[in-house]
């Protein structure tokens, strides 16, 4: 299996938040699934998810409280400095809308639309208690103004991107479909393809050239696998499968960032580690083997 080369790897280590678990023992939240935004000036924002459970490579898990709880910290800095110099603080949120009983509490798997607008999965704001997606606003260290996105039943892993400064999402990978952020009118870009079977959305899309968007997609088999997905003026191509680390079993990329020709991936590993990984800029040769009009 192809292991992607890495220019730079930065672990994201926030101060521990402790709790007493269901066994009366001291425990702590685990970092995972960071979300990254880098603006044109290099100002960097990272939202780091933390969870109260641990997953294992045999697909079992241990949960340490009576519910699955997810919270976030926010880190800010500048890309010219190392990610070790980021300043961390708690991220707060206010729903300003009804919440419902559910096993899953808190915010999950945020993707940036732009510096102050996000897509976020919030099961407890869905009457069914299942994962669903909202658009929300980030101001300072608070997320607020949660707005329904349609459809909103059991929804995860939408990939936001900007086209002519208007937000859209890749709604599904196979078939490859897109839609506006809040409406549910789907447009098919590519019909089902065997090579993309069981692939799901991972990251936001970034412009790597005029009218050329780059995404990461993933599938979960005995472990996580990834492909680059490129949409270039109506033509869709994808790379061969690859992994980030040899011995990981869960790899969950949430974000892509591009600054002065440097390509960054924010990545949760095994649901207990959070990294920002710089990888070589994707080249056309990586898309030659698998492609479709």
C-alpha cells in the first residue's frame, strides 16, 4: 500500500481536560479530528475535537461516561511559525435552538466553509437524535447561529467548497453529487463508479488552479484508505489509494489548507491523536491511472 510522503508532521497537543469516569477513576478527553483554516495572509485557525471514548483496531471501543461526549478547543497562530506556537483556548457554543435526547452530545467533525463559517454535525439538535448537519458562525472562540441544512435526517461527511465565492458541498462521492449548502437539489457530476464504491467525503475542497478543486475522500475497510479527488472544469479524476501512516487503523482527514504552494492536511488518527501534516503538492501524474469524464 502506498504511504503518502510527508514534508512535516505536527502533533496538536492541548492541555488535558480531566473527568471522573463511570468507574470512578480519573480520565481525560482524547484529541482527534482537527479542522483547519489558513487564510491568504497565513493566519491559521485549528478546531480540535476531543472525545470521551477509545476505539481499538478490532472495531471494539470503551466509553468512559454514560454518553458519547465531544467538545472542542480552538487554536490560532500564523503559518510562518510552527504549529507548536499556536495559542489554545476552549471553544464554546450556543445552539439557540431546541435540543433532543441522544446518546451523542456536542459538536462533531467540523469543516470550514470560510474563516468564520462552518459546517458541523450536531446529533442533539435533530429530533431523531441522529447525526445531522448545520451551518454555523464562528466568532472569536464561540460557535453560534446554527442554521438547518437540507436534507437533515442522517447526514455526515459533506465536503464544502467555494465556487465563484458561493458555498456548495459535495454531498456524496458515489455517485458524485453536489448541492447548495442549505437546499436539497442534487446535481450529479459523475454516475456510480466501481473504483469509488464505499468512498465517503473527508475534507473541504481547495482551489489549486482556476476552476480546479482538490478534495480528500476516504473509505473504511480493515483500516482507512484515501484518494485525492480532483474536479477540473467538469472532468473528475482520482488518485490511487494511499494511507498516511503504516500502523494506524483509523485516519480521518477533516481539512485541506493551501498557503504559498504548501499543502496541509488536518488529520485525526485512531480517534486519539490529532495532527497537521504537510504533504507535497499534488501533481497531475497522481491522477493518470484512474479517471472518468
